[in-house]
């Protein structure tokens, strides 16, 4: 097979991979960009299988940096992806009376410190909560996003930018050397293998960050993998126009899920099913494929119903199971910074991991300080093509 030298190969067609590819083409002038995705379409994995929340900082009272960055990024996200934003619901945060890691007064001060809007909830909404278990209820400014709309944006922008996409193709190795600094070994669904030569590689494979052979060294920080369950619920009339988070010990959340017209329900105790420290050779997606997906929704509903009795009227529709990847060092404070690594052993190779969709701005700001160049046509004519 004969392949021209690519400027960049993006591994992973989630929101981050697509956004980085568009940025490199439109903002940094790279001409030959190839995006490789193992699924049959874009944004089908972690970008879809999550709570679809555009954070405004409230979720992170023990991580000021993450909270503040979310508060700064939310209006940018709403501006840049307006068609994907769902705002026509009321979002409430409630503070548990017992076993919470933050009190109502502490939460108020925290919101003031990060500049996030907060006000006492309407008395009619407060009646939804069991007062002996809830200290205070606040109305806040927080939104949901529709992944199907983001996927349409990605498809359109990638096409306009001239980015080539290979679906149902998996990268197995990243290698050094050749006529350009890096080579990527890719295997299609039917088993055909090709070696792609490129200047830059962006590893945006989320839970698969460490699952490459060849010269790839792996990322330098510890990762924790979790198999998680997000229950999809049809809410009763009293809850269908609300999003609710109760924190910060007894921690659960229900949010509109625009892609399905339902609500997600997650619970700090029952959403995580299985976890392990990431390492090369233990493919998280393979573990998920073989995991017996027995729902815990009955336990979620039973516990949440103690705080919000109306939830007991909700109808369970389905569960979405996915791999969630977090940095081990942030387990204690719930921080969700981006992970961005330039691999010194492989110049031109980057690994990127973001725990929240609004982190994309932190990634793009980091990329602004990097130098990129496109291989011009004359250089390609001199070097020829790569024969595999």
C-alpha cells in the first residue's frame, strides 16, 4: 500500500480528537490530517456515554482550579456550540445535612469565590426534598449538551477542513523513524494493516491512552479505569424540567440527557462497578465488552428516593455502561484538569486526556504554545511516498 506523508494523525474520534483535528487544520495550517476512529461514527464512546453536563464549577468545591476553569469555559462553550446546548430546564444543587464534605455556608462562599451564580431555590422546589436530610437547596446556572448535535458539528467541520477519517480502524503501534519522525500502524475491521508516516501524532484515545505497542512509552502519570453505569430514566412530570445534584458525601445527580430525551441518574456508590489501575496490555474496552452488565438502578433509586421521594415515580428505561478514566493523583480532591503530555522519547507525539467536555479550551490554549509545520508539496515530491 502507498501512503503520502501525513502532517498529523489523530487517534480517537471523540469530541477532543475531532476538535483538535479542526483546530490544527483551521488555526495552525496543517494540510494532511488523518483521524482514525475504531467505531463506525464519531463521538460514540465517552463523548456520548456520560452525564452530558456543561459544568459551571459547582461540582468541584474541593478543587478550586477545576471549578474556576469550568466557570470560565462554560460561556465559551455555549457561544461556540449553541445548537448543542439545552438550557430549558432548572438546575438545582442541594447540600446534604449529614456526611457532606461541604456545608451550605461553605458552598455559598465557594461559589462566590469562583464567581458562579447561585440563589436560594424557590420554596415550591424545596418541597421536593426531604428537609431532615437536606440542609439547603440552590438554583444555579448549568446546562446539558446534546452529543448528537456535537457529532454533526464534527462531521461538518472535519469535512470542510479536509480532514480524512478512517472509521472502524484501530491503531496498534506507534513507531519512531522513517522519512518523517513517526509511524502509526493501523488495522482495519477486515484485518488489513497499513503503516502511516506522519510528522505528529495526537493520542486522544481516552481510556486507551496506554494501549499501543512499538516505541510508545506510555503516559507518565497514573490512570485509574472504572466501568461505570449511567441509568436512563423517564422522569415524572414533577421532575422532567429539572436537573438535580445532591452533594457532597451522599453524592448523586440527575440531568437531562438530550440525545435520548431522558434523564441520566448517577450515584457515587452505585455508578462505579469495577475499577483498576491502568497498565499496558489490559485493554479497558476489552474488559468492558466482557463485563456482565447487571444494573444497579434499583439501589440508586432506593437511596435517591430517600432525599427526593418523587424520584420513586420515575421509570427506568435503559443503562449506558462505559469506561471512565481519571488521574490517580486527583482522586482525593475530585479535580478534573486536562492531562497533556509531550513524549520526549518521541518528538511530535502528544497524549491528551480531558475529564470534562469544557476542558477543550484548556487543551487548545496549551496547543497555542506548540510549534507545528505542514510538509509542503515540494518536500513531498522530493521524499516521494512511503511504500508499505
